[in-house]
C-alpha cells in the first residue's frame, strides 16, 4: 500500500509530464470496509481481475512508460498499470 501512495504522490508532483489522462487506482476511493474486501480477494489469489482496483490507467502508452520508468526503475515501487487504447475500445464497441 505504501508503494501505491508514493506512486500517487509522484503523479501529483508533476501532472504536466503526462500528455493524456491518468486515472488513479479505484482502490483509493473505496470505503475502508470495501478496501478490506478487495485486499482479502487479492491475498486469496482466486480472482484474476483482483488487481484491477490497484491499477493506474493511462490514456497514452508513452505516459505509462514514463510512469513505470519513474516508479519501477528509479524508485523501486511495486505498482500496476494498464494503457487503454481508444482505437481498440472503439473497434470493440462496433461489434
């Protein structure tokens, strides 16, 4: 959890570094009781999507690469991220 909060602080420290939208992990906006439930599911390791609430979601791949370089490589933080490709979403919506 400490790494998650440090990564959020880094994102807030220089928001101009990102060209696109960055969504913070939904876990941070959950009530404490819901956070405990999510943590339990992750620790049990039964749900493949259990880590989704802990992900930073990026609109642009380049932004995610900057984030991972800063968090993983430079600070040694253990964080999860994903990049949403708007073209893929648009294509999926047309089927």
